[in-house]
C-alpha cells in the first residue's frame, strides 16, 4: 500500500513539474524583462537545479532505509 502511495506521489510530481513556479522575487523581475520564452527557460532551469539534489537525497535515504530494514 505504501509503495503505491509513494509511486502515485512521484508520478504526480513529475507530471505537474512544468506547472510549478520556482522563481524568487529577483528572478521574477528578471524573467519579466526577458519575455515569456526566456522566462519559461529560466523557470525550467531553476526547477532542474532544485530537483537534482533532492533526487540524490532521496536515493541515499532510500538505500539507507532499505539497509536498515534488512538488518532488523
């Protein structure tokens, strides 16, 4: 059951990642000056930079959890 919930959450996040707005106030002002196309590219880059460390932390946490589960 927990695996299904985790998988559903992961799929939902991946599906809706383009809908997220990940800009701080300074980046928003810069993006408004650039126009719509470059602003979307800037937002995509920010999301990419945010997702990479989170994915690494998830992988490390999952391996740690799996190892602790085998020891018990």
